[in-house]
C-alpha cells in the first residue's frame, strides 16, 4: 500500500509538472488577496483586514508563516502538493484497514488513485492559493480517523474540524461526520469521543478567535459568505466601506430577499443547485487563463467526479456512512448563495477517493 501511494504521488508530481508547462501561471480566484494578507502576517504578525473579502485567519497565518522559508510562488505549490500527499496518506490508512475484512484487488486500489491525482482540479488548484486542497485533506482524514479509530483519533478529528472552520467558516460543516462518528458506541465511549472532538476543535479555534478579537476587536468574519448571499455585484460590494459594513450589508440583503419571497428564493436555490451539479468548477480558469480548453477539461473533471461518486456510493459501509452528511450537505450549502461558489466542488473527491476502491472491488466481484 505504501508503494502504491508513493507511485501515485510520483504520477501526480509528473502530471503537475506537465500542467505547469502547458498552462503558465496566471493569477486568478482571490490569489492577490490571499498572498497580500499572508505577507502582512509574515512581516508584521498582524491579521490583514484591508482586502474586500476578509477571511477567517488560519489560511493567511499558515501561508505567511511559510513565506519565511521561500517566495510565495515556491511555497504555494509546495503546500498544495503536501495537501495532496497527505490525502494519499489518508487513503493508505483507510484502505489498509478495509483490507482486513474485504479483499481489494490491485486494479480497484490503483484506479481511484490515478483518477484523483490526475483530476484537473487537483492539478490546477495546486498552483493557486485556494484552500480547497487543504480542506479536502482534512476531510479525508476525518473519514479515515472515524473508521479506523487509532489512539487519539477523536482529538485529531477535532483538530481537523477546527482547522477547516478557521480556514473557511462554512467548512465547519465538517463537524457533522466527526460528531456522527464519535456518537457511536456506549454512553461512556460517546462522552470520551465527543470530548476529544470538542477539545481538538477548541485547541484550534480558541487561539484563532482570541487573536482575531485582540487584533481586530471582533469575532472572525467571512465576508465572502456575506457577499455570495447578498445581491451586490463586485464593484458595489467593494464601495461599501470596511469589512464590517460589507458583512452587515450582505447579510441584510440576504434576509430581505428571503423574507420577501421565501418560496421564490427556495425555488431559485434549487435551480442553482442543479447548475452547481452540472457546471464544471474548472470552467472558472477560462476567466484568467488565455486559451484554456474549458470544454475538454470540464468533461475530464466531471468524468472523474461522477465516477468516483458512483463507486463511493457502492463502496459505502455502515462504518463509513457518516461522511455523507458532509458530502450531501456541501452542494446544498453552495447553492443557497446568489453568487454560487464553484471552487468547493472538488471537496467530494476526497472522501470518495477513500470509498471508491471498495465500490470498485464489489463491482468487479459481481461481474466476475
């Protein structure tokens, strides 16, 4: 298993190098804002609040700390590659545990690995300071820890949940599978497990919230969420003033629309859900990469995503089922905002990577 994961990592590195040569780096997404905030942390140990989209602090702190070691264009892909390799490690831990009760042939082990490391989002996101690969790795480890349950699993699971929430508040959603995994067992086991998850989450969120309160005089805000929920277009949003005013205006706009026509808002949210499922997230690269082949890459992306999803459904067991609380809630969470975020569409790939080998093994056994 170690050799297989190492081989997959090598394939990813080669494919990543090829993608770099084919698509020269162009700033996109919120690259400039992520890097600017991280540089402020590196130089002044201060959380930057000057950007139009102020985020919770962990990601800029992590990037800024690593910027002491090398330039951003070196640190960012190095960190993203580390996130992919960490996901492969979670895959190895999970599948090794599953093999104790279910024989999994080599083709079933290797195929999901290759699909994951060659997925266009995996390769393309690794060049930008978006935090989805980081959150995806945390998600993979919550699943691996919840099923394998090594010593310290619940504390580590809580740390992952806290790290996800302090990277992007909405990704505190990862607490759902963590809590369901911890809930299993008798009353005494449940108490210990839930206490471990709570302690782990508090060890991350407590210092981040305290630092935010000291430096900014308020609790962490993710004004990106307020922007996507509100009806403001980017120019109007940026003219609103400071981040607190943008947060207030965005949430006020959202509440007004919901109160005026709740049924209409719900129907529009369902239409956005369908669009979220149909539209390839990689299409966003066409906005800032000249000549980006969005049709072919989009087809490739959806082939990987939906294939892994189908295999993951087939490979789900009672012990791994709680992860679907996150996978199913994610598209609903992303379809509520008026400005639908597509970047998080990569996140289901990470738990599906772990579950897919069991599904493929079952299919191969059935048709043998």
